[in-house]
C-alpha cells in the first residue's frame, strides 16, 4: 500500500530498499518527543547527566548483552537527544579507506528479499538496525516511566522519543573518525545546537553538518547516493547463516558457520581482544572492576549458552536427535495421561536466532523442554487445606537462587486443590519487582500463582536450563514480555515461548560442570573482596576515630601522620572519600583543623554583640522576639572546645527561622520566580540541585511572600529525609519555599560559610537524626533553633572555611582520580565482555 496521509501518520525516513541488517557501522540520532530536555544539563561545555540520563546510558551499555551480534561505539547523551554509533558485526575486515558500513546509503541491494527482509543468497544475521533502536526506545521508555512513578522524574509528553530517528551508514574509517569527533564535541556546541529548544528558530538536526569535520560527516542526507561507487560486496562476509530446520514441526532454527565463508580478520588474528583462555587467566584481576564479580557471573552464563565455555565434541549426538527423543517421551506421557497437552508453540523465526550457535546446537522454545505450569493457591479460609504434607512456596521463599521451605505448607487435601511441582523443577517469579528470580526445588513442592515452573523431560539437565534462564538475555525477555505497567506480569504461554539455545546432551553436562566451577570461584572472589573491604573499613574507621578523639596536639599530629603514611591504603576507593570529607568537617567544628590565635576576639564577644543587635531589631519591629532558650547541659556538649570558642544554640546566631506556607499548587506556572522544593536540596552538602525546576506566580502581598529567599539563606528539609540542605547564592533570583522546608537566615555577622559547613557536619547530622515524631522523621522549627553548635571566633571562622575549601578540593581531585581509575577498569571489563561475546 502506498503512503496515504489519511491513514499513515508519518512517513519512514529509512532508505527504501536498503538492508539495515547488513554488517557495518551506523550513526544514529534519536530525539525526545517535542525536544523536551529530560536527561541533564550542559555545564562548562560538558554534559552532566541526571538520574534519567544515567538510566539511558545503562540501557545503551546493555545493548551488546541483549544482542551479542551488535557492538556499540561512541555515544553521547544530550539534554534532549542522543548520538551513537551501532555496529552490526560480521563485516569485512575494517581497514583504512575501506567501507566501514555495508553498501553505501543510497545504493540499495538489488537482490530479492525474503520474508525477513534479508536478500536471498546472503547469510542473514537475524538482526537489523530498527530492531536495536526499537528495543532501546522500549527499554528506556519503560524505565523512565518507572522513574516518573517512583522517583518523581519529569513526566514526558505522551511518548518519550520521537517516532522517527536519524541514521547514516558510515562508509570508511575516515568518516568513522570524524563522526566520533563530532559526537564527543557535541556538548560544546549546545548553545548553537539546533536541537536545543532554547535556540530561537531551531530546526531538529539529527546529523552533523557538512562543515563540522574534515571527514565531511553527514554531507548528504540518508536516502541520496553518497557516491557512485558500487556496493561493497564484502560487506556480507562473516555473516552467519540461519535456516529453518528440515522438520517444520521442530520449532527451531539451525545455526552455524556456513560452509565456504572465509573467516573474518577478527577470527584470524583475534582482533587484539582478549580470548576466552586469556580471560580466565585474568579472572581474578577482572573481578576487581566495579561490580566485577556480578559481570563475571553474567559473562560466564552468556559464554555458556553461546557454546564458548567448553569445547564441542564432534562425537556428541546432535541436539536435533535429542529433541526427537524428547518429543517421543512427551507423546508417551500424553498417551499414559501422565501429563497434559499444552498449546502448540510457534515456530522459531530467523529473527529470534539472536546469535550463531555451534554445530549440533538448536534454538528451541523453553516450553519444548519440559512441562510448564503456573502455581495456584488453595482457598486459605479453609484451614483443612493447610498443613505439613508439602511445602507451599511463594516469591518471598526464593532468595539468592535457593528456596526456603520453612514457611507455610499444604495438607494432602490442599495439594489436591493446588499444583504439584516435582523435585528438580525450575521455579521463576512471574510478577512484580522480583520478576525473573528463580531457583531449583530439591524436593516436591506446591507454589502460588506468582510463579511459573518447568519440569524438564527425559535427560535434559535441569541445571543447564537453570543457567540458561539466568542469562541477561533471557531475564530481559521476561521483563520485556511482561504485561502491565504498574505491576509487570508474564503469563505461562509467553514465558514458555522464550527461545533458548540447546546443546547436545553430553555438552550440557560439560557446561554445567564448568559453570559450577567458575561460579564457585566467583563466590571465593566475592568473599575475598568482602573481607578486604571489611579490613579497609576497620582501618579507615580506626584512623579517623584516633584523629577525632585526640586531645593533645602531639597525639593529633601522630594520628594525622599515620593517615598520611597509609593514605593509598586507606583511600583507594571513592566510597572512603565520603568518610574523609565528614572527618574534615568534624575536625573543623572541633577546632582541630586550623591553629587558634590568642589575639582573636573570643566568640563570647561576638555573641554578645549579636544579642544586642537582635534586641534593637525587636524594638524596631523588624524581627520577632524569640522564646527563652534552654540552657546547654554538660552532657549535650559532645567534645571539649578550644579556648575562645563557645557552645551555643542556632537561635543565638539566627535572624529568622521559619518555614514556607501552604497552598502553592494553585500558583504553579511555566515561568516566573523559582519555587524551591525538597527535591532541590542536597544530602551531605548545601549545593542546590536544579536539574528539575518549578516556577510560581505568587500573589502580591500574599502570605507566602514572607519567605521570599535572599542571598545566604540556608534551607533545611524538616519532613521525610530531614537534614537535606540548600544555600541560596548571589544572583539566585526571586524564589520561594513551601511548608516542608525550613528557612534559616543567620545574622549579618554570621553569614560566612562557616555556619553552612557546620550545618552539614556529622555533629549536625546527629541532631537531624535524633527526633522521631509520628510515622515520618520530622523536625520542628523549634528543633532547628535549639540545635547545639560550636561557635569559634569570627577570624577563625574565616580560616576554617579557607582550610575546608582547600581540603575539599584535594578530596575532589582524589575522588576524580579514583573514579577515573574505576571507569577505566569498568570500560576494560565491559570491552572484554563485549568482545568475548561477539568473537
């Protein structure tokens, strides 16, 4: 059917007739609907991702795990769009000036297409660029929708992404290099970027302009010939052939390397990547990467089901013969009425053969390998259904791949109304947040309707199926096939239809033995890491405790020297820097960070001067008279102060302590004064988080006008997560708060940064966490005013702030260095995983 504007809402901008499953590199741009900025902001020409942006990055990084035939290259998330390079592997060797992509865009393959869109006579990969893009859009949309519900992310307008996207076939290494440069430099061009909704007259771009790189990246739109060169016929070299089995009733696809296809450069030379053998040699080292052990577990399972974990044996009986025996057994069980007839499962298509399998393996649907059931719950109101005859399992009984049988059970009568799940079956949670969690039962049980089960036929290794259903690919299928947005659920039919690769029976046993051995090694590595972390924590705590509790200067100097001598040992993880920052602040408020000067005016003189000034302001009606404050008891003084310091309460140095008013919702607006909420406050710091901003148009002289914010106002959350902070900076502009936020305005002489630093110190945190009123932790305005604080001389306050800034800058540098090391380690691990899977 031709394009009809009355029927079709949009026209595809894909190149007509072009085969987007050809191996090669493709440049993508995908924009959010209405160019809505959802993923962060550009700061100093760099993209600062928010939580939603981090989610998008995660989904992109997961692409090779979902599609082992797909590789990813350069990638950049912008506030409202993404740029990335996708590679479909199996192309001819990539050389300088050789075509990186398949046939040049604009030169469609002239061969006739089969029903899957692949030219006849060309070995299909089973993957296409639209498949990858659709999956990327689907997963990010689902996870973003969860973020809206669970974390208050900004809602998106109907759809998260625009229906269409922009793509370009990358022709050679020169063009690939130019596009990589363009992607990396995109944040620096944001102020003039036509995808920036704040650029007046902007039109969506989606591709780099011809003049932006020497490679003439994107010189011609996709859909017109780039040049007159013939298509690169080598582009299909190395593609894997997937053909349907000879028996149409097998519902599977035979996969393997087609005869006569020359090995790629990757196969000849290893392409410079780690081999499986080298990988296992470096097993322990790779485990030290962030989440390294978890990634190792995932990689082991994926290598296992791709036939790369153990060698194949040509003498093994092929899986196809094994499956014939399974069908014969099932027919026998049906005749003997020992099993129930199940719905016929659809034949596996070429598109579902996600990666090539070794010779003798088969793609099959899970339900072909055993009897599948969904549990049921006998009526609990009938107490006769309950008993100790057989354990009754729910999702909560499955923990860390082990079943807890100690819960409630069923009587023999209850079992007759439920479902018997025989020993050595696989149970998988099919609903809710723990969907995909699974285990093998070591005894006969019954289970509820939130669990799907499979009891394998014949000699199929239940442990192999357990490992296959634990792969990232299978688990992601479970999530994607789950229906329902609020509570995902996958029914038995959809679950049974998920394809898995099946090796010959002897190889199943070899795989299970290898996986068991490697998982045990992962357990040892994990235990070793936990022990190492515990030792590090103890050493770190002991060093800092000695520093904080030192009473004499010499003792303090000894502890500080001990930290300096063991700095690399104590602070080799970014997490430890958080403790160091807290210790710096605690030392600051204890008077141990800088030396005292006996010539400084004592804090008592400062407080007396403030008291006199406040009395004057009360008489003039500029501030309200505060209530009499309780005296500070000795037991409330948590440490001894230096000479010249004074214990005080916050009210003594505050001009105003109040909270915002109610009823702001009716004044919400798209622009105007900023409405600061608890979501803009920070934990452990006073920098406002402005990724999401609300605006209001307050009524003139309304009640809320009394809390109009000014420079140096400190905001404190007083409900829910008490103690989150925000400091109003110069030129912040007109802004207001609601009733959940306390406004603490210090007296003019106390508007240095010493007091904000004090209010985020461990001393303040202890007081935020102390009161518990009602269901939620809540802080009254009176609690803020009665907080006990150490006040140093005015001049020392300034020295303390300068020293804190200096040490925090060092922490920033150390943290950046450690993060960079961890990122490099993680990238190495990710690259290793990726290339092992596609090798």
